[in-house]
C-alpha cells in the first residue's frame, strides 16, 4: 500500500462528475481526470462502486435510481464499478488484491443465471476464449462462480474502445489513440489497426471460433496501445455444435453481415461474417459514417441485404482508392466475393500500408455483383419481413436500441364540454426542450390533425397544436424511448378576444439568474413573448376543472373536505375561524394534475425562467414588489411543520395561513402579478437539474416560497427553488400553480 | 401532549401573542451557541441527551410504525419541552444540530448496551429499541457505522453532520438544508457522497 493519500476535495469532485456520466463513459473520464494518479483513481472507483440506492441508510424520500446492484466481491476480486453491459452480461472493473492487479470481470446478469441454457452459453464463451492465446485477443485469467454469480476474469484493458474513439471523432473532438481524422497519418494507422484485428480473427478462425459480433465497441486499446478483440459472447465454436437461430441474431445490427441478417433462409454463417463486420468497422473509421442506417432493425437489415453503401471516397475524398477497394471487397454482399480469409484481408491492408499493389479487384466488378443482388431485391425483402419481427423480439432486451423504440404520439381534440372533436383541423409541431437551461428548440412540424400515430425522437418536448381557428394548445411531454403510443388530449378553445383576460404580457427578454440554485445558473435563457396569470389558481377554478374532467380531487380534499363539490364552502380552520375556501389558492394536486389543469384552461405551466423573470425582472430584484425598501410584504410567515406532522394538521395549517389570492395587492409586481413571493409556491414545467447537470425527470421546480417560508434571504433562497414531486403523493400543502401561455407558439 | 397544540407552538411568528414571556434557559443557551459560544453547545448537548432519553423512556407513546418519524418526533418534542416554544427560527437551527448529535449518541449507546442489558421492564425501552433495530438494519451495524461516521468527520465534517441529522434525527432534506444553512440541492449531493463514502468504509 502506498502512503499517498489523495485530496478529498479532488476525490469528491471527480466522483460527482463521474456519477453523472453513463457507466460506460466513466472509465475514460477517470483516466483523463486522474492523470495517472492511481491512488486517486482507486479512491474514486471505491466511491463509485459504493454508490447505489438500496436499504443502506435508506430514507423514505425518493431518490434517483442508480445502476442495478453490483456485487461487492466476486471470488477473490473486489468489484470497483461497472464498465458496460450487454444483453446477457455485465462487465465490471475489478481489483485482485492478492496479485495486485486490475481485472475486468464479465458476470452473467442475475436473471439469466437461473436459465441453464444461458449459463451454458456463458461457460461456452469462457471456454472458447480461454483457449485463445494471441496478443490481440483479451486473455482470460480464470472462470468462477460466487454466490450464484457466474463470472470470468480477464485482463483489464484501459481503453478507449474504437466505439468511443469514433464518437469523439464524429463530435469533432480529437481521438485519444488514433491520429486525428483526415490527416495524412490516419489512413495508414487505420489500415494497420484493422490488419491487427484481422490477424487476431484469423487466429481465432484457425481454432474453429467465429466471433460474430465484431463492432467498434468490442475493439479496445490495451495498456500497450495494442488493439484487442473482446466479447466472444456470441462466438460460434465448431466443436461445440451450432447455436439456435435466435442466438444468431444477437449481434449489433449495423455491423451484421447480410447472411446474418438473412437467417430466415438458414444460410450458413461462417468465418467470413467476421471479415464483413470488420469491413464495416474499416468503412466507419474512414468515413465516420455507418454504411447502413435505418429507422428500425428491419430497415437496417433490408439495407444491409439489398442496398449499396456510398463508396468511401464519396464521403471522404482523402481515402486512397486502394483502401476504398479493400473496404468494398471486405463488405461484399456475397461471402464468396469477399476476402476468403481474415488473413487475406490483413495481408492486403499491409500491402496498402507498405505502398505495394493490393490484390483485391476494383469495385466495378463488385458493383455488377450488387446489381445482380438488386434484381432479386423483392425476393430478399420478402424474406426479411418475417425476420424483422423475430429480430425485434430478440433485440428489445439487447444493448442497442434504434428507432423502433421511438415513442409515438396520438392527439385527441376535445371541446370545452369535454366532447371529442374529430372535426378539428390544424397542424402539430414539437419543440425540443434543452433540459439544462429550459431553452426551446425550433418548431419541427410532425403532422396535421387528426394525428393518430407519429413517431418522434425520444426527448422532452413542448408539443404545439395550432388549430385552424387560431387557437393553440401547448403540451409539455416527456417522451422516453419506450416505443409506446402516447395519447395526448388537446383542448380546443374557442377563439375569444378576451383569451388573455387575467393574464399579464411579458416581452421577449433574456433571463440570466446568477444564483447557484438555478437550473440554468450562468446560462442565460432567451424568453419568447409570454403571458402569465395575474393570480394563483383558486380552489373554485380548480374545482371546476375537477368536475369537468372527472379528475379525482387532491387527497386532502377527499379526506378532510366532505362535500368539496359544492361552491361557496365556509371551512373551519381548526383555530376557531372559518375561511371562504373558494378564494384560497389551490394546493395538494400532483404535478401531472397541475399540468392537466393548465392544459384544460387552454394554457400551460410556466417555466422556471418565466416565473423567475416575472418575479425578479431582468434586474434580478430581491422582492417581486416595486418598493424595494419594504421587505416585509407578502404572505411569508415562517410557519413550520415537521415530517411528523399529520396530514390533517397540515391541512389546517394551510387553511389558517394561506391568504385568498390577491389579498396583498401591495406585494404585487409593477406588472400586476400577485403573490409571486409567498402565499403558495408555484409549480413549473422545468425539471430539476442536479449537480453536474444530471436532470432528474421526476422532480420539477416550484418557485416563490409559501406561507411556511421564513423571511430570511437564506430561507427564501431555498424555498424559491424547492422541488415538487411528480409522484402520486401529490404536491404539499404549500404548493399550487398559476398558468402561462406563449404569445406566439409557432 | 396533544400534537396539534405542539404544532401551533412551532409557528414561528415572532409577533405572536402566545409566545410572550422570558426566554427559557435553553433558549438562552441556543442564542449563546448562535453567537459562537462553544461551552454553551456542550452544556446544551448534555441537557438534550438527558431530556431525549427521559422522553424516550416512556413518556412518549406513538402509534406510528415508522421509526424514523419517531426519532424526528422525539427531537421536536424535546425542543418544545426545553424552549417552551419560545425559540426563534435561528435558535431551532442550532437546536437541531445539537439534538442530532445527542440523538446519535443516545442511539449508539443504546445499541452498545442492548446486548448486555436484560429487558427487565417490558416496554420501558421500547421506543429506543425499535428505532435502534431499524437503524441497525439500515446501517449494517450501528456501532461500526458510528465509527465510520467518525472517520468521515475527519475527512469532511459537514458531511458527517449531515448524516447525523438525516440518519439519526430523521430530518428531511429541507430541514437539514435549513439547519445547515445550505441549499437543498447541496444537501442531496452531499448525501450521495456521504453514503458512498460510508458504504465503502464499511465494506
């Protein structure tokens, strides 16, 4: 053990930054940040390995879900963190104290350990790789089983892998181990690299093992800078017999050979599938594009089977003609047109590197062969349709999700009384929301009404429905990559000249809060023209919404306010007084119900920046009201309650302390917006941004403080940014809403 | 004590008629602590330790199943008892910080003694027993956890204080943020770091 003790602040900083990253990117990040300081890196890794949500110190407040549970130890290995995961296995970074060495540990996913066939496959992989001894194939240290976990330990490769190198280059960043793209050195280096992989594959093929899942992320740089082939999880081992049909399509679609994609025809897949996939890797390294893309797996497979990719030189004129030829030959549709062996592929690449004549024929002959394939396209395509379904089923649990998982949108238009209005005409567009600063992207049209099934990229959007009568609806939606049909309701508001009655207009501006509490600290947000309600939403208004839409009331109404359906209730506050319930600001609804209210009212929830701007103005005043010398305005009373306070008591505190909306006109802004500070906090449609920009999609900002806030700047600072839970529990007894609306929704 | 009256006493309106009268000795200690008098903190700790235990030993009966809530209620009941509801906002922040430390001490002492003591009086230590049982499970062993927490305090004192407040006194993120004078977001990120640190120290 070294005596060197890493700086705690540094450990903490790197840990927090790393945990905000996907686990696959953490290894690279750590290496960069720790700059070879092994003690520091190990300290951070220990924290990362220990960072998860479970019963340890479990508290009853919701928290972001962490990675699936990792074992702390596997046999003699301490598990330090996750490196990546695939359809059947997780790869952990580990440390073996006895031998003082870093290892990578592949572990069969828990639920698969119960499946004997999967365990058998897993052992098969271990056995297959254990037989291979080649400088460019990752060596296996040992195979083991610990408390039900099947695992094997391999040499730890510091990386990066070619997948992340490609990502970097596609983003215009410098790769770590490769020369920069389109430099004189790059073509030769790429050719050498691919030749090394081809040599390794030739060796594996000689041992009767076909990898079948060659792709950039399975090619990793070792400590000595040598490229190394990993993940023989789909390997076909001649001596162990063939695998079942569904196993075969567990490769990554973009790198699959036509014969792999065409398995419905039972075509035999042999070692030349690896030659093809490595050809695709070469193509992508040269052009930074995959030869075949598609919306769905089926489309990708159809392209692979039947389409001709653009020649490499069309995408990157710097690619030498010989290298383009080598690439085309390796990627020939028909296995018989390809290099007969991986070794031949490697040899031609080395000829290119040494400026000798290559053996492959120019692509003209290949194009003729492709045309022949194209003539049979119809036949091929038909064969593929059946495969599509099979492939999708098999792939949903796989590691690579393409656009088949894009969410879909359907829109139902309802009139004021709730009747469905099939006759409504209009167009629909989506505006992507930048979760870090709430900025809206440009409108992207997605279709016209009626909208029944439109696929959109996963993301958080403001869906804008522009009816032909001039009315419009704005619907904030988080559309995850679930492939589901999301059915939205847009309320068709009759066009009225008084549509903005009760609202205040705000001109376009830039809101640039400086406090560290804001989701967009230091990032100014451009605000478009918008309207904001003068008043918080009252119980009377909220009741009308509940009755019109048959939405269940807040649980506090259901439990403590029998007969809530009636207007004009005088309610006992519990301290001898009564209040006119209708005039109080509504509280206790869930975030989703608040959003539904706003949409029903033909409006939307404001954003963090909009509410912040309305209250603080571009000059970022401390109080909303104009007279900045008077600090004691507003319904801010510091009434405290505790976790142990019962719901009925909270309800009474609300009745006792919330004021009728607009009861403090002297605390309104110069624009005439009331109760922005105090009374009740107000929900926004801005998601919580955690440390290092991690967005928590279950939490939304609620601004403005409430009757229970204390009048200290520190307390207001906290309250002004307290969070509201989206969960079914509902917002608290101090959080309600007011609505906003864009002036020009696009 | 009726909890509704307890709640009303927590209303921190300084202009409320109900709170007239001289501040209690505890309130004076809290104010001295607020002015940086560390002796006051120590004196307060002793007082809180005794009072928390006394309350826990029987006077306090709760119908709730959630033991974390019981710990919180215990702390707050102690506050009420010692200040007569005459504390101000700032006083309560200081109180909570000291009370969390006292609560930790009580629970860890209780966990240490539990194995040796015979439970001669049924029900006498029921509340502390139930809280300790739950915390034992959540902390993978309370005594070892307490030691690890000592280690954390040497690395980062604020993190340890935060764990005291949240874990031993059952305070919410918001309460903790107020008591420590930091943002809720800061409490959340500190909590994550502290939890990972403690788990790695215990494994």
